[in-house]
RNA sequence: GGGGGCGUAGCUCAGCCGGUAGAGCAGCGGCCUUUUAAGCCGUAGGUCGCAGGUUCGAGCCCUGCCGCCCUCACCA
C-alpha cells in the first residue's frame, strides 16, 4: 500500500498533524457548485462564497499563488495572497495539487479577466498522498485508466462527461417508458434455469438450498410471465451476464433494458424504438440527431431504414436461399466459416453475420427473421418459417432486438423441444416448463424489446469501446503486491495461507 | 483461443549498432503580487513488467511467463 505513496506528501501530512491540523476532518464548510457561479459570473463579483473540490497545480509567485479548484460542475481559479491569509500562509506549501479543500473567498477577476476566487479561508478536507497524473497529457495508460477509474475520472473531464451522459441516458430511457405507462419491475438474477437468449451462463451455487444457479443471460422469460399476470406494460433495466468473449463491444456483464407491451406487435415496437431515439436526442443531445461514431456520422432522426433479413441475405450472397442448406454450406465454406457440428440454422445465420452485418450502417431495422433462430418470436401469417422479429443496427453494431412475442403454448413447447435436440453450452439442458405453463394460462399478444444500454451509450457518446462506457470493466486480476498481502494479514509460519477476502 | 503491438522515474515519453539510465512535468531548496502547461537558478528521484539464457558486458538479443491495447473468432 505504501508503494505509490509519495514520501514528500507523507512528510507534509505528518508536519501538519504535528502542528495540530486535522488532515481528514469530519466536516468542512459546505460549498456551492462552481459551474453555475461561472455561468453568471459578473453578477457574483464581490460576493463571498465557499467552493469544495480538488486542487490543481499551484503557480507560485512568492507572496501570491494561483491554482485551480475543480468540482463536478466546473473549475475556477483560486488566488492565495499572503496578506489575506495569515492563518493559512505557513501551511501553504503543505496543501498542494490533488488535495481536497474547502475554500471560502471573494469572487473577482484578475488583471487579465480570469474569474478568480480570492481565498480568505482555506480548509484542508483530505490530504492526497499520491500525485495526480500530469495535467497536460492526463492518464494515458489504458490499463491504469480501467483499473483505477477513480483517477481517470478526476483527471479527465471527458471521461467524467461520458459517465454523466450515461447516467442521463439511463434516466431518460426510464423516463420514456414511464411516460408510456410502463412499470419498472425487478426479476430474478439468480435463476435455476437460464433462458431468453443464446449464451453461455455463469454458474453458481446456493449453499442453503444446495442448488445450482445461473446468473441470468436475459430477463425475458420472467418479464413475459408478468404479461401473463396482467401487468400489461413492464420493463426491466438491469445487468445480465454472459460467460463469453471480451471485445470492444462485449463485457461479460452488461446492462440491458427489456420491455414488454401487451396488445402490441413488432410494428408497434418499431415505433417505440424510433420514439425512444427521438426522446433521447431531445433530452440528452440538446436536440442534435447526428452523432459521430467510429469516424462516421449517423443521423438518428426517425424514421429508420427497413430491410428484410432474408432479402438482405439474398442480396449479399448472390441470390442464395437461406433455407437451402446444401448451398448455404457451400457458401460458408467459401467464407471459411467453421462448419462441422454447426446446426443448419445457426450456420445460415453465421453466413448472414459474416456477409451482411458489417454493411448495416443504419440506423436500420432488419426484420422478419427465420423461426429457427427465433425460438420466442411469433411466426408471420404469410410464411410460417419466418417470425415477426426485428433487430436494429448502427455502424454494423447490433443495438437491439424485438419481436411479436410467441404466446401459443403448444408452439412454444415444440420449439423448446426442438432446441433440446441441439443442446450445447449456450442452451439450457432442460425446458422451462413453468414458462410454458404460464403461456397455457393465456398471454395477450405482446411486443417485446431488448436494447443494449452500453452500446447505446457508446453510440451517443462516440465511444469506440464498451470499456469506455462501463465504469469498471472486467479485467484479469493481477497478483497483489507482496507488501500489501504482508501488511493486511500477519504471516503464518506454516500451513496453507487462508485466502483473503476478494481473492 | 489465433494474429499484431506495447510495458523505462509519481505522470508523459526518449534511449542509435549490445558499452556508465535520459528529458519535460510533478517533488525538494531559492527568487518573484496577476499567473493560468507561469518563468529563472539549483537539487533529488530507477526491481528498465517478472524469471531464465546468450555475452567480457543486456533497457536493447533469445526463451518462458504476467498484464494491457488492437484485431479475428463467439456473442448483444
């Protein structure tokens, strides 16, 4: 722990403590936010205020010192004058960049017009024992940015802005569904049978019940039980977990919203998606509709493009029929896709993803997916091989998935049976019988929707990696420094070391 | 899991052909009451990711390992 602590800072701390200063006082004068004051600064000149925040680099002129003080809302210059700070002056060099302080002073401007808080009282709120990253370059090391997000956040205004934007997006997504009469619900994260998507789950165990459990890969099957129960419009915004690869678009735990609306079909849900984007552009992008993502511009103003899944498949595979297995295998071979042991419908979808997905600049709705890859969606009346389902894409990235929910219990049971023929790690090994039972009690026609909130945030904030919109992305654990372990647990001379909490 | 790149002072980065470990910022001492990447003078600071190997000699070459980034595969 003492590894990164700077000796000089520790010495300053000790010197102040010996002089009777509490470097970590229980409370300090509470201030007001800097940002609002700066926005109407001229009206505040001459007033005495208190600001609390983190101190920036000090510019020292002997009897005069300047620094900046930053809080969440903004940053203002602080002027320290010897003649106005008789009590603080002896400690001036012990309170330095990165320390947290509460400063009371008079608002004014310098000769060059810079808004400045002329300090009259400085209270140390918390002494920092580590230095902040260099002001000019900031924190460049990606790994350190993710592992020590707290540093990244205070060192970079852009990072702060991104996560404040995310907070706003989440709030406005909720507001949108709330405004349509949806109610927010919470369903189990620990599930005895996982379902609602195709993905490998995380497995865990409940001791008292001596029962294996899975962390949910989707809330879908529980939410539709609530539609059976008559809640009519529900959504859940929360974490799901998929035990799969990590990439710039995938984090093992991610946030998604799923919504279900009774008496609606997938066309209605398209309207919901467009409505949501319109709402978000208004509420979090100041009515901008064009965003820059991965060096391209995308106009999120509805209506979005629409294209049929099977048509797109044909277009990008020289007229190939999705259902012609022999031809699909041939094409897959041509594309050098893995073929062995892949179920026909999965292979055909692999070909779709390999040939079509990257071309979907969007925003675009891709609609009417084959039933074989849509086990929970209702068939179209025109073609029973196809379902009323759409996904929507921006920049080749899938943002969401929606369909007219299958409410025919007999069809649903058959499809579950069908899935059990191709059991792999991504499929539950048993049927969710209770879900079928729920459908047997009768579920109204309903339209459902799932949206990846992290990806939505990537798009709206222009972030290239999901890790830039997840505060603490999953990273491999690094072995703690030996000195840390030694100081946190007394060494035992023999026998195996008990594992410390968190290991 | 495959391919590519990276890891040097608290931070940002140099380091040639293998020959004493470098700069800027931050720190410390000094000067300065209008700076805002302040300036000037001085000073201190290193497990070169870890472990081996080759060599008279390794930050540099070789092998293994650890971690991160990009990319492909799987997925949303």
